[in-house]
């Protein structure tokens, strides 16, 4: 049997890898939101017992990884590779967490799209026989991200209505090849995105920068597979927020695609909390919503088949100061419940 088929930009897995375990960890604000009950662990201390915000994110990601391994009854030496990323310069939160785990590691940077990127690459490695177990993980920390990309918090700058709130959260999944004895949600297909740039330069409006990338990847998947949007219980994006979600609907309508059942992880995480304005963001936002909210529903059969479409803005502190536009990317993963059958 072929391990994977390629149709356009989409990889199809005849023997889908499975998500054998998953874990979500969050901070104080996440413990006050509507999805608080979906997290495996929450901390009222956003420092997580550390001396600074960057070390706090390392501890946050490390906790998610260890919880995932524990839930999957997996020893660290049973994992072939960890694919992880974050928003800190040079992915230092992930690198320092992996220093303690000692698992073979490849760092990823897809900004807020990192979780889908890690799942897609991990699934391909498992399906191709290159790995027997892969940890796919992403994290974010509000304080670490704000002082790196925006005005330091102590300045008390006013947030614009289009701004989003970087989640202090991490999500981790353990991927296993089909037939390894592990039951779980199946990864049926992956579409890795292409960089889009609509010349948005407003760093406080990530939704506008990322919506074109979400539309491009989704349309490419639908054309590659010939699947109508109605075939899915839900199409989850992350993290367009309210502004980006509205723009995505407009872009898809212009292409004659829709209507579709769409939810955005950035809108789900904090509900209608006015302090977050357009919604949540950050690699940990969609990673934690996936691991804590979406995957359990697939496991229980409340959802049968969904698309997980994570978006990322690929700017840096330097390009922002140079007045560059903000390129964006989106990666898509098709997920199915353990008992779902084609047709």
C-alpha cells in the first residue's frame, strides 16, 4: 500500500496516522475563559514559577509535552522526533524545553500556523515510515510576545479594535503511524500553504494579513480533493479573530465558495471578552483549542470530520521596523474521528 498520495499541494494518507494523545496547558486568562474546562492544566501564575516570561513559556511548553506523553503512556525514548515552535526569537522556548526532554528535535517557525505545520510534517513522517512517534507542539506567552513584537506592557499603550491577545497556552499531540496499536483521531490529509502578501502593514491587524492565506490554502485543498465544504462538520481556523474571520468569508464568497460551518480558535478561546478586542492569537491559541476542545469532540463522535486550518503572520521585529508588509501562510490538516468511514 502506498503511504501517501499527492494531489496538487495536498498529501492524502491511505493509512492515516493517528493522534494517540494530546494535552493543553494554559495560564491565568485562559482559566477565566469559556474553554477553561477543556484544558488539562491551568496556572493562575503566568510565570509558572520562573524568574522571567521567556522561561515561563519554556516551562509551559515542557509541561504540555510531559502531560501528552503521560496520557499516551509513552516513554520519551519511544518518540522519534519532536516538532515544536513558538514566537520567541529563534524558537528559544521550544529549544530550551527540548533541552530538558532530550528527544530528537526540529524547530519550526510558522508563527500562529506552527501547530498545523507540525501536525502535517509529523503525519507525513509517520506515514512514510520515518518515525514511530512524533510530538507536534506549539506555544505562546502573552507577556513574552508583547514585549518582543509590540510596545512593552509597562507603557500602558491603548490597544486598537483590530488587535488580538496572544494566548498564554501550549498544545501538544503525540502522532503514531497507522497499525501501531494506538487508537485516536486520524490525520487523513495535509495541505501545506504558500506565502500570501496583500500588502497589509498594520501590526495590530493580523486578521487582515492572514485571511488571504487561509482562503488560498482552503480553496487549494477543496480543488485538490474535490471535496465540498458541506462534507465537514466544521472548518476551524486559527487565529483570524473576528476581523479576519469576516474577511475570510468575503474572500470565499468572491470565489463562489460557501456557505460553510466555520469557527475560529481565536474567537472561541476567550469568547466575547472586550479586553481582547478581535480575539486571541499566538501559536498556543489554536494548539490548545485543538488539543483541549476539538480533538475530544472527535474522539467522542460529536464531530466526525473537520478541517484544522492554522494561519501565521511571518514578519519579524526587524521587518516591522523597516515598514515591510506582512506575509502570511496557512497550513491545513484534515481530521476524522476514529469510527468515521468514507461515504
